[in-house]
């Protein structure tokens, strides 16, 4: 456990150094973030990079549950690697789409162009709504032209493909869940609440949001398995997986609520399936 924190915009520059040691070659077209050199022992050593985002989750809660044995797969990652004791600072505004994009572009909102989950376009006076079911899959049309993502940079580091699973910021990804949606090819439907093996029955049946997010995250894990078990080629050089259950649960119940704790446990089980 490193006694430091970081900014979310530092994630891309730092983790990309795991794929290659040429910092100029790996730099995104614009980045506000920087490499945390103290965390990188051997630049360029990794063959593959996997990023997992638990949306809306509080790092203090996650570390606490890992320490108490209630998130064993998180504890495994901490034990085998590195964790930042003081977490990560989000960019303003602290909402989902602006910060997912900040992580994947290493740029703050004012530079990458996704200003909020919704905002008013000053040039037209019209409201831009990016976080509705009707617009979520196409929200990257508001990303500023020329802004690169980790998907672009990873392919400069190593030849191969990239994948964006359940992530709206998918510009440059070869495989994208929302790319399938835009092309009318929905991923296979997740099972119903009684057939979700890693979901807490106490919440998945009565809570519509918990149930929907659980099915979404179950589908994300299934997509990951298909990509990584495809024997026709190598796994993606960079795979990004966004989990939504923690966001639903932390919003509805609060950080240390039974619902939030259950969401971390369920997400930890999904993490275990990915680590398999």
C-alpha cells in the first residue's frame, strides 16, 4: 500500500507505461495527467493491460472490506500489486461521464469536451443530455475532435486490438459494447434475477436499479470471457471494463449501507471471475 494518492487523469499516463517505455510515443494528444514514476518498476514489461472501474464506489469502503475479508479478490490484487492509500481525486464536475472520460483521455472536462452528464451548449442554447438511455451509446460525439483515448495509445505501444466493455467512452476501441448497440447488435441478454450467481438476493429482487445493474455487470463479465477465451488470436492489448452496480447502490444506500456493502461483495465476485 503506497502512502500516496493520485488524480484520475494520472491513471492513463501511468498505466500505459506498463505497456511501453517510450513516454513521448505513448502520450495522448492532450493530457493533463502525468506518470507517477514511483509506481513503475519496469516500464514496458506488461503484454496486456486490463482496467476495471467500479463506478461511484468509495475507496475507503473498498479498502475496509478488503481488509476484513469481505472483498477477497480486491485484497488479492492489493497483495500482489500496489494500491494507493489515499485513493484518487476526481476532476470537476464529479459525475460519471465526465470522469470516465477523464480517466481514459488523461484530460479534464474542459479539455476533453464532456462537460457533465448534461449541460447547455452555449453555441446553440440547447441542452445536451448524455446520460439517458436514448443518448448514452452515442455520447462520445461530444468528445472534442482530436482527443485520443487509452485505446489509441495502447495500440501504439503494442500491436493488437483493444476492447471497451460497458463503457460509454469508447473512441478508438476495436470492440465496444456500445458500438454493438449503435449497430443494432445487442449483447446476449443477461439471465433473470433468480439466475444471477453472484448477486445478493436481498436487493436484486426488490430493487429495480440493483437488478438492472447486476444484469448489466453480469453481461460485462460474459463479454470479457468471450474476448479472452477466443483462441483465434491474442487477447486484447488493452481491455477496459466498467461496472455499474456500485454506482447504483452507493447512490441509493450511502457509502456504508448494507446495499453498498453487498454491491462491493457482488462486484468482488465478478472480479474473481475475471481473474480466473
